[in-house]
C-alpha cells in the first residue's frame, strides 16, 4: 500500500512540476463565412486548443500556476474548399507580484493568415521543416509569447524561445508567403522576430524587464519608486524610435501598454519627468494622443 501511495505521489509530482507552459484560449470566429460544413471550425478550434496547451514547448520546469495565460482569436474572412483566409489576434498577460492584477504583455494583430486545413488533419510540428502555414504560424506565436513573457521576468530570459520562433520563420520562408519574407515597409512575422532579436534594438528587451520586474512588481510596496521606474522605462522607448522610425516594437509595446500607462499616471504621486513623459509619448506613439491627454 505504501508503495502505491509513493507511486501516485511521484506521478503527481512529475506531472505538476513538468506542466505545459501555456494556458491558451483559442477562438475561431467564422461569422463571415457561409456554407454547410461549419463544424470544421469547431473541430479546428478544439484541435488547436489541445495542440497548444498539451504540447511541452520548452525544457523548463513549469508549475501549473505558472502557465502563461494567453489567447489566439482567429477571424475567418473567406473559405475556398480547404483554404481559409483569416487574421489572428494574439494576446498574453502576466501576473503582477503581490496583486491579483494581470498586466497585458502582448496584444498584436496579424492580418495576413491564409492556411489549408481538412477536418481532422493531425496537427504535428517538425522544427526542421515547413509543413503548413497553419502549424508554422501558430508555433511561431507560441514561441513569441513564451519568449516575450520570459523577458519580463529575467534579463533576456526568453532568448531560447525567441530563437525557436526565428527558426520557425526561417523554415517557413520556403513557402514564399509574404508574411515570412523581408518585405520593406511590411510589419509581418519576419520583421517581428528580426526586431526582437536585433542587437541594436536590445534595449526593447531591457525595457520589458525593467518595466515589469522593477516597476509593476514593486507597485504594491513602493508606488512612488515603481512609477518612476516605469516612467524611466517608457522614456527609453524613444531610443528605439530614434534608431528606426516606425519600428514594429514601438507599436508592439503601446498596443499592449497604452491604456495601462494612462491608468498608472492619471493620478499621483507625480514623477520627476512627467512633462517629458507626455511629450515623448506624443512623439513616439501619436496614434494614442487622445489617451496621452489624460495624463497631462
């Protein structure tokens, strides 16, 4: 009997300490598509949910409660037999130490997502080849989510995962699909991972770490220090702006953080560079000027 108890405890411990890394909500919106076999979308939704959440993506030991909360919303705009045209919205959050608050980390939209799928097709990822745009796109964003999330907890902590995303991109380039290619002026998957790993833009990953670990995670114990740290981090975003105007990383940052920044600075205590902060935000993210007026 004691052996059985030990065996059960060992199995439970193994499962709990080697949990998969993601807790991903997958939704497929097919309201714009008409046809008789709409069940294929539900089948795909279930298959993707299981594929993402039941795959062990890294060698890290992950507790169940440490899984990254995220969502993938696929909006189907047209269908031609087994070929689907869609966009995909990627979102992820991270817990803030000492609170119940989940801070947004990623909130990006990819409008160029065309893929082939037959109902009940197995979803299998081979890191050494390109098999389908469906698999490659999903896996690319899985590793992007994991990499960016890890960067918010340790300095360059997501390097291995971002390199995995880069490998997906390199393999997928043989498809000749524009979303994987280096297209001038195109904010696509190639540009996203290229920017995240570019040495000259490494400051972005420093910003992610400082903003979250030194800023948000100290908000409950030292609000004044936390706000000043977050302010200093946001001001550093201008360094990226000065290197490449219209950089994808600036959009990536503010699509996730604009509302949060407004909420943080809408009231006191006032930080030492408050005026500079607003002016900098207006310069590097003018699309959010209606929001920045709320922190003046």
